[in-house]
C-alpha cells in the first residue's frame, strides 16, 4: 500500500478547527529549559494573551464552515498542528527536550507540510490544470523577483558574487579583465560595502590583476549589468532559473507521460532549495543547471539541426563559466552526438566545442602564461582538487548539516527510490540521469572546499538538479504523501529565508545557521554529520542515514521506524555535547526577556542564576608567555554581565600579570582583566548599553604559565526587549575596558 492510501482516522471539523487555533495562539510563545545555578529554569515567555486567544478562536470559527465541507482524510493532516503543545512536556517535566523544537519557525514548517498534504488529498479526485510553459515560467520568475527583494538581505552579494560583478564592470568600462583599476578606484562600491579583497590569480603578470575566475559568467551577465547593474543581473539569473524549471517540467512530462509528476517536479525544482536561492544570486551553477536540463531533454530523441546547435552552444560555453563544468559539457554533448541525426550538424557541433575549448586554453595562455585549465589557480590546484576526496565529498554534498542538499531540502531524498524505478521503467533516461548528475557531483566533491565558500547550501549540486528531478519523478506517484509533505517543508525554508536571510550564510564552523534559527536553544547540528570540521563518526553517520532512507523506502512504516531509531541511537552515541545547548539556551531566554513576560513553571526567573559559558576550543587552555587562545564568538543582548574565569597559575613566578583576558566585539575592546598569580580568578563587570554581536574572548600570556579552564558570563541585569532597538543586535558596544 502506498503512503497516503487506506483507512485513516476521520477527525471532525471542530477538532481540526481547534488544532488550527493552537499555533495561532502559541506561535509567539517561547518554551525554555535552561540550566541554572540552583537546578534548572523551566518556563515560557510571552504566554498567550487574551487578544491572541480571541484571534485564535476567531480563526477556528472562520475555518469551521470550510472544514465541515472537506472530507475527513483531507482534514486529517492538519491535526499535525497540535504539535504546538508538544513543548509543554519538557517545560513541565524536564524530559523530552527534543519536543522544544516544535515552536516558532518549526511550527511554520509543520503548518506548510500539513497544508501541502491536505492540498494533495483534496485534488486527488479532480482533474489537474495543464498550465502552459509560459505560465510556469512567469510564475517562477515572479516568485524569484519577489524573493530577491529580501534575499540575500542587507549583506548584499557575498563570496564570489562581487568578483563576477567586478569583472563585468571591467569589461564594461575598460573592455578587458585587468581589475587593477577597478580595485584601486573601488568601482565595486555600488554593489559591495567595505573593502573587497581581490580573488587574485597568483599567475597574474606584473602590473596586472586577473581574477582566478574564468570570464564566462561575467560575459553572460554583461548586458544586464550594463542596463541595470546588480539588480538587473539578479533578474537575469532569475530568468535562467525559471527557464530551467520549465525545461525540467517538459523533460519529466516526456519521460513519464504524467502531468502530475511534471507539475510536482517543477514545484520541487523551482520553489524549494537550492535553486530558489541560486535564482537570486550570481553564481555559474544556475546557467549550468539550465544546460543540464537541455542536455537531458534533447538526448531523449534524435536531435534536429536546431537542437544540435543549441546543445553545441551550451557545451561550448560551460567550460568558460568554470573549468569544472568541462566533464559535464563533454558528456552532455556526447549523449546528444550518439543519437542519429544529420552528420554535418553533429560534426559542426563537435568542431564548435573543440574550437571553444582551444580558445579557452589560448585565453589561459595569454593571461596566465600556461595553456592549462588550472593555470589561473597556479601550482596549488593539484592539492585543491583530487579524486581521492570524491567519496567523502559526495556524502558531504548530500548530507553535511550545513551545506548538504538534504539538510535544506529533504524532498530530494526521493531521488533514491525514484532512480531505481526509473532504471527499471526507462533505462535510457535513468542512465543519462546517473551520468550527468554523477559527473557534476563528482567534480564538486573532488574540491577541498566542496561547499563552495560563502554561498547558500548545496552550491555544487545545483547543476545536477535536473538529473535528480528526473530520478525522483517516478517516486512522486509512489510516495505521494511524503513528497507533498517534504515539498511543503522546502517551500517553508524558502519562506523563512525572507524573514531571516542569515540562514543561508553558514560559516565553515560546523554549526548550521538554518538549524540554529529553527531551534535556537537546541543543538540539532551536533546530531548530524559535519564534513566541514570532519570527525571520525561523520562518514559512518552519513552512511547510516542513507541506509535508513533505503530501508524505509523498501519496508514502509516499519522500515522508517527502525531506521529512525537506529540513526537516533548512533547519532546520540556520537554527540559530544547535550541536546539543550548550555550557551544558546540562556541566550534564547534573554533575547525574549521583556521583564514581566516570563512565567516560571519551576520557580521565578533569577537572572543572576543563569550562566552563559564561552566555548573554549581545546579547553583547558595552557597559556605560555606570548601564547594566545581564542573562544568561539557569541551575541549578547544589552545589559550588565559579570565575567567569571576559572583558572590557576602553573609555575611559581611572582609576576604582576600572568594572563590577560580580553573581550572584544569587532574592533572594540569591551573589557580587559587579568589572571594574576596569588589572587583569585578574575571576576569583572561588563556593561553593554547597546548590545554586541560576535563577542570574542582572547587569553594572552604575559609572564609565567597558567591554565584557563573555563569562562562564563553571568547576567546581572538585562534591558527588556521592548526597550531595545534594532541597532542593539548589530552594533558593537561602547568601550568599557578596564
């Protein structure tokens, strides 16, 4: 029996209306479980007010007539909204900490997942609309244009983006790729604040400044840049992404003959991560995804001369976007050339591709001194790219908790069973999907920085998305409920990025920005594999997750239950910290603190009983003279805190100062104190009238040797939330050093 079929509970409309009212009443309520000096604090912030309760009742009453007309099986998924009550269990009992996740943004995801399943069931007995390609294109383009108003946020273009834009500026103003004057005159200022550090090629000739990036993307975006600068370039990228979704929809329609699978594949590709995010940023992976979709579509039948010309242009252009796309270009062209067709057209396509490759080598020779695809990177390329990284890199691209594809859009896990079905039903399509998707993943997985730097997650997987969409298409009908729910989750992640664009910007520190936003007080990252900061257990856990997915698809509900339990046990055994984050849990509580909005179910809240530990990598620290150790950074709301450092002197030198302890935010010194020989560990007051972001603790050896065991901040008083300004969350505090 496929998911979503068979006999199910038939909840009444009143029950479902009550379920709808719960998240409305509780969405702004925070549930907290925080370690304190005297036991633990368990309580809630912003409990439902009378107004919120009345609004929730009004929503329930307004929805009741509609719910009464819906079949019970359509209403049933909405019962998932009762999970809004789940955090009460750990708050009341101190057990079941994982249930704290079902609050705030996670409730939004739960609601969208439930709505997607209900919509699926509502439309099962109705004919599907058959929109034109133009309608699909317009719908996706409008979504991207609206999304681009919020994403990537105030930070603007990051990572490689401003460098591609600077190259376009050089082509526009000077007609060349020498960026020396662009950087000297800060011609990047219209789209990048601050000072941009050049991605300089070590092979640049004396007196010139060439980027390590090939010029293909800069040439592609040049017309848009000339017309409207950075905003117009993003609209061009949105256009390419929207066109990719249309080609994928047509590909799936031809391969499966199913309108439903075609529309579902279009929705997944176009409206869930990662393509939705790359539709509003400037990276070469987006046009590469379009090329992959065209290769897959054209290779299904003997091409006409016009289609052969299109494929030749795309294959010839791909290596100019990035040399890593050469295997994709050669394979995509090869899959089309093996079809029967006009011999002159095929010969011309091959000649055009080889000529383009020859010109690219000449470009490298003239600019970097070597006719090599790696000439721009210098001799370091050999250590940067290696096939030996492929197994671990492939697992990382799929399952890394920060940058992995499934971490931001788990609906793509359906490609696993879908590929098996595709190979059994349409061998040619399946093999082409494996080849084009596999060569893209293999190329990305071979890089030492497989995550692609400062960019949204799953960058190197983006060109493989059309192949993955073709693979998952057969599974969409077999696993309808799972597909609908996971698609709703992916759409929800895109929606949350509008509110918090920072969830797309991970630092290479092993902590997922998305998971931290979803569950600020829980360390969900610690239970998932990280390949950015590799650990011995990461490959084992990643393989276990893949095995659990396969077992669940093969065995149904029992397989899913067994796989989840097995992965949970393994994940818990590999964790190196508690589920409730001892540092972020009190910070989450203080961020919501508004004076009288806290209800303590384990007793009243006493701020001075809380403790915010600094994370000291490798603690305890042995600090020798001139030695220096740095903590992880943290963000603090405005208020007064007492810094407490635990440590001791390790030698008998009688010196005035042994270790200097500094707290800084950006370039501002917030506090300075000393661990002194013969005196108690330091305890100093820190005043933050304006709050501070990215607070860093630095321990510097002055004389003698000392051991720093731990450091923490104890809140003495916190500015209520209603009295804070938006600047409190972004600007460093004034200098209060002593």
